[in-house]
C-alpha cells in the first residue's frame, strides 16, 4: 500500500515517514512534470531504507536476546 502512495503521492509518502521538510521539498519537485520522476524515485528509495532500518533493528534485538 505504501508503494502505491509513493507512486502517486511521493511527498505524502515522505511525510508519513516523519520527514516533513523532505516531503515539502518533494512536493515542490513533484509539481513540475519533469521533477515528478525524481520525486517518485526519492520516495521509493526512502521507503526501502525505512524497511531496511526496521529489519536491521529487529535482527539486532534478536541477537541481543541470545
């Protein structure tokens, strides 16, 4: 679902991640037709990074329990 939001509304995807200033900058970028593609790539990259960070934190917590 978040990837759909990142595709259609890249600025909203960043804002939902808590990156308000990045979201506003992405909105300005998205308002231009040429800038929409980099805004989409930025949102998806940020989303992938968020999931990787979450996965790494879970792995570290699991290792600490052992």
